[in-house]
């Protein structure tokens, strides 16, 4: 029951103007990203959500696979943002997930730059952003969000050391419909504000788990290590290297070094 995803329940009492106004739901699909791309290429309304109870070929960033069984929230949102909004999307999606998990599950994850959510330093949520460009214009953007909600990570030994779930952390299962609905609400608030030039930079920065910590960062085939000093309003990471220099990394993947 808690794992059921029902578009009617999702749409009920949802006062959003666009996110979740159209919901396409699947019980099983390869990847919601692919379904969202097909919808976007047919000019589906902005804010259309593709949601699946289970994905069989779910993908993560950097060609990684993402395990997406029943009990994980898996959805993709279709957006048609202006080019200037693209950098801010790495703040909006994790913050919408962070706020909704905090409200619904009463546990507050932290952000690992750029847009992973961790609880006790294990991954609970991942975000994948795919932009389709036409010249210098954005044709469409698909925001994929995966949250480990009601999953027993002991059933997935291949990721159990690095991942966790809401139910493993709180001892309680939460309603997938409630969590998804709250995510739509938070995403619309954040996206609407961003369209008016108001970015949640401070909230994104202040919820970072890596600041002041030793990290390795892979970016464009190079691996850097240093202290994560700060993140900038353009979404980049400021990394202090061992020779004292400060570098600015626009895109990459950070890993915490635990000693
Ligand atoms: C990552 O952390 O590498 C990103 C994971 C993103 C997973 C989500 S689940 C919904 C959507 N469909 C996919 O195939 N991937 C994203």
C-alpha cells in the first residue's frame, strides 16, 4: 500500500500550476528518463512527470546504473528552461528532494556536491539532469530523481555499504504518494522562484556535507583531492589543493574521504 503509486492520489489536493499537472505512471519501465524524452519530443506540457514503481534499466550520472526496485521513488520531470536557468537546476532538484524527505519522513539528509543526498554519509537520493540542446537553445531538460524510500538495503549487498534508505534510517516506511506529492510542491516553489531570478544558493550551500572536509573529485577524467572549501552561486565547487591553490570545479563528482 505505502509503495503504491497512484496518479489520482498524486493529483488530489495538488495545487501546483505545472509540476505534476500531467502524470504518466508505469508499474514497470526501463527508465523514466527515456519515457520523459519521448514525451518532451512530443511537446508535453512543462512539468509533466513520468513515474514508475520499478525500473529495469535505470541510469545514474556518469553512465552508472541505478538500482530502482519497488520501494524506490523513481521519476522524471520534463522542463523547458531558458539557458540561463540550467546551472541552477543542480541546486533545485536536490533541495526539493531534501525538503520533501524532511517534511514527510522527519529526517534531514545532507547534500553531497553537486546533487546527491546522503544520510549518515550514505546515499539516499540521486539526481540525473539531461539537457537536450538545439544550437544554443534548450530544447528540453529532463530531471530524474531517484530516492531509496522503503527499501531494505540488506537485500542489495552490491550497494549496501554506500547507500541507505529512508526506512532503514527511520525504521518506518513512508507513503510513496505523499513523498512524491511533496516533491512536486517543493520543486514548483523552487523552480518558479528561480525563473524570477531567486536562487536557493544559501540553502544549498548550508546543507552541504562536504564543506571543510577532505574529498576526491573526478572531473573530466581528472581526479583532484583536497579540502572542499565552498560552493559558488554558479554551482561550482571551490577545492583547496595540497599546494595551497584554490581551484574552481564546474562539473564533477565528489567523494568524501573517511579516515
Ligand atoms: C545518480 O546519482 O547517479 C543519479 C541517479 C538518478 C536515478 C533516477 S531514478 C529516476 C530517473 N530514471 C533513471 O533512469 N534515472 C533517474
